[in-house]
């Protein structure tokens, strides 16, 4: 005797006893369906599948930096350093303008009185992109710790950087 199958319920099949059971999809078939949908979407929108999987690391770093600035402005220097650290940790992702994060972290270290770390961060910012304000702020720290010759040199560099 044959089996009775209802065609209006396509996800169920009749077993030998006559009970309905759900039809199971294999992982291979499910992945094929997902890949087909993804390919169709990418073809219609012109976006590559790889772009969908990549994160916008630049935007993430900028967000960390901006949130760090907000905390800095509230006087929460240690918390701001944590966010600058997160932005700087993305350096391997090819972040642009990373010197800004080093400079901002240096400012926070300065406010906390950690002058050596401030000098270190200002120095890295200068290595990446020599700017007048980076030299000026490092000069202030050098002056505070009694290294007047280095402070004088940085002040001269700050002025010449403005002229260039």
C-alpha cells in the first residue's frame, strides 16, 4: 500500500507508520541557500561579500578616541586612557591619524602627573606626524621635570614647524 503525502505542507514527510515528521535540511544544503542569498544580495547592491565581513576599524578607532576625549573633558583621565589604549591597539589594522590618539593619551598622562609616559606618547605622535602642538606640549613637560635644554629645543621645533 502507498503512503499519503500532503503537498500543502512541504516541510513534512510521512514516515512508514503514517505520522508526519519535519524534513531536516543538511548543513550543506543550508549553506548553499545562505550562499545563494548572499550572492544575490551582493550582485544587486554591488557590495562584495568580503566587505560585509570586514569591520570598519578606522571608524571604531575614531569612536574610541572621541569617547576618550569626552571622558578627558570630564576629568576622567584614567578612563580616557583606557579608550585611547583600545584605539592604539588597532594600529595593526592600518588606522590613519593614530598620532592623535597618542597625543590625547599623552595629555591624559600629563594631567595624572605621569610625565614620562606623557613624553613617550608625545614623542610617538611627533614621530608619526611632527606638529607644533605636540612639540609645545612635550616642551611643557620637559620644563616641569627640569630638562630645560630639551624644552628649549622642542619650543624651537614648534616654531619652525609652524613656519613650514
